[in-house]
C-alpha cells in the first residue's frame, strides 16, 4: 500500500511527500475506514476494508492521501479537513465527487450517555457520552439574549441522569 501511495504522489508531482508517506493497517480500528495524520505523513487503514474489495481499499487510500496532499500544498495555512483544497486533491488523485464519510457497513459502536446537562434559563436538556471539557452555554439562549456570545447566565448545569 505504501508503494501505491508513493506512486500516486509522484504522479501528482509531489516527490517530497512521496518520500515521507507511511501507510499502516490498524486492526484496532472498528467503524473508521481510515485516518490521515498530517504531522507524521501517516495513513492508517482499517483491515476490514479488504472484505469490501480492492476498489474500496484503493478509494480509501486515495481519500486519506488527499488529506496529506492538501495539507502539504497549503503549507502552514489552515485548511478545512474536507474543504476545497481537499476536494481538489481528491480530484487530482482520481476521486471525483468524493464524500467526507464512507457508507460502508462497518460496525458502529453505540455508547450510552452518562453525562446530563440542563440550561438554567430555557431548561433544555442535553445528554453526552463525555463531560464538557470547558464552560459551555446554551447556544439558543446566548443567541436570543446575548448576540450569540457566551454568557455565564446560560451555562449548562450538570444534573443527575434518568433513573434506571
């Protein structure tokens, strides 16, 4: 796979990146088809892709390679993960009309919400798998009463979950 990635990058006139790219299979991946880690020029693929055929493996490799290529071309400039630069890189790598997410029948893991919050103003309740990492307020109330800016009055309060 790494040789294929290097060849694709040389074909789009990107020899520097072609020398650095690394492609690995990760048996711990479950629902994700692949990932691209720009800082290490690393593409990680889900071994379960093989069950969908070589065409799907190739498409996923190109999709992830497009992330590396787009960031390489942008240099230090920030780009959106699936923005115009990525879309252009996809086209250059032979993927036309590529979507940001796959539709493969890979297993999805449903996690139960264990953290519950309520807005003190509108009493809207939200459930989360992970707790908020920082102060977070109700967007509806902040928009309605404070021009969309954060307002401590609408900060979500942690509440006990529903009875089991």
